[in-house]
């Protein structure tokens, strides 16, 4: 587990609706000092006595206020089911039981590179903080944001400000280029001579990006959104077949060995079964 993880009662500082999402700022104290782009938090939902016993995972959109000694994290939450709807109904001053920062973070290159950041829906959340870090290291940053419709593109204006170029795609064509993010990536790789792709979004999108990255021989780090019941490595519900550097496939927990992994190491077509030859399988 992330060695910096701690459990805190975070105070909701603000909660604003932005398109299909809620942008929430939580006061978390020192925890913010250790949050890196790609990390997530696991939040207890429903309040005391709730039947919703499982924490819900949310990517850290941004961590701020470190210098002042008062730390904040920001989240982008889609009211989806009961838990996320409960969270987005919290008001300023309410307390939220939170564990974080959890999971692995995006690897930051030591030399300036040309990076392409690709986000699907709320999956764009961790990419803005990542973009800031990459820009501060002298990297060129291009971004693609995709969603089913215009309402589900998160923060297009902020995207435009924080990167060298922003491309938007929507399935229904309500804004940007009609189609999927994977339709525009090959051309962006060629035109901008991309060295590395960072992505976050639905599993199908990550698989499609991996195929392109392998074909084009570009590194690809992705933040996986596998269903997580505990978020801290205990329940094994989030396991995925991932090939190690030694070529051996292992069932790894995406909450502690991920969520950020090398896309080309994931066995995307396992159909939720343990692939033949996996370490420890009969
Ligand atoms: C790393 C990560 C980052 C995420 N970041 C964001 C984000 O930034 N913004 C955002 O809006 N959403 C994010 N999500 C998705 C978010 O966690 C889910 O939408 C949320 O759990 C929905 O909870 P709910 O109660 O509203 O939905 P419901 O569908 O009512 O409940 C989901 C619950 O069921 C459990 N569950 C579902 N399938 C399984 C399974 N196969 N095995 C075990 N348990 C299961 C989940 O753990 C969860 O507790 C992220 C998910 C992950 C894994
Ligand atoms: S979510 Fe429980 S082990 Fe990963």
C-alpha cells in the first residue's frame, strides 16, 4: 500500500456542479503533501450506520495549499450510483471519512519529453495535475479529452490553458471531433512526435490506446479504473493479469500495484479469466 496513506476526516470546503460532474474541494491536512498525479482516495459513503460498507475510489484531481500548511485535494465526481450521489450531496462544512493517497503515480521523465495526455469522461481528472508537473519539467504537453457528449467533457477551458494543444472528441459530435479519442491519436503521435502517452478512462479506451501505442512504438502509462471494493489491497476484487519485466503473467491488485501501470503489460483480452500460464495458476 502507498506508504503515505492515512485515514482522515476531511472537511468539504466547496462543492460545485460543472457540467455532468461535481468539482469538490476537501481539506485534508498533511495528506495533500504526499499526493501525486495518478493517486486516488477511498471515501466512506452514506454516513454512520449506512449499509454502503465499501469505500468508493476517486482519482485526485489536484492537491494544493501545501505551502500554507493547510492541504487540500480536489476531486471530480460523477453522481453515478448511490455512493457517488451521496458524496456529491455533501455541503461545505460537512466531514467525509477518506483514506489516501492510494496507489501508484504516473512516472515523470527526468528529461523533457513530448507527452500526449488522454482522458475519457471523469478520467481526465488526474491529467491536469500531471500536465502541470510535466510542464514544470520542460515537457511539451498535448491533450485529448473524449466523452459521450459535450456535458461529459470535464474542464475544456482549463485543458486549453494548461497544455500546448487540446483536441476534444465526442461520440455524438455535440462538441469537438465526432468519434472516439482513439480516432485522433495516431495523427497526433505523428504530427507532434510523441514520446509517451499518459491515459485515464474506461478500460475499453485504455485497451484501444495500448494497441495504438504498441503499433507506433510509444510508451504508454495508463491509470486503470477496475472496480475496487477496499482500495487497500485486502479483498482481491481488483486483480488483473499483468505481465512483469520477467515475462511472467501475475494477477496483480490494481489498487496497490496500480492504478498506474504500463499499458502494454496488461493482458486486456483476458475476459475476466486467469490466462493460461499465469503465475500460481493450476
Ligand atoms: C482508481 C479509480 C479512480 C476513480 N476515479 C473516479 C473519479 O475521479 N471520479 C468519479 O466520478 N469516479 C471515479 N471512479 C469510479 C467510482 O469509484 C465509481 O463510480 C464509484 O465506486 C461508484 O459508486 P456508487 O456507489 O455511486 O455506484 P454503484 O454502482 O452503486 O456502487 C459501486 C460499488 O460497487 C462496488 N463494485 C462494483 N463492481 C464490483 C466488483 N466487480 N467487485 C467488487 N465490488 C464492486 C464498488 O467497489 C463500489 O463500492 C474511480 C474508480 C477507480 C477504481
Ligand atoms: S480493491 Fe481490494 S484488493 Fe484492490
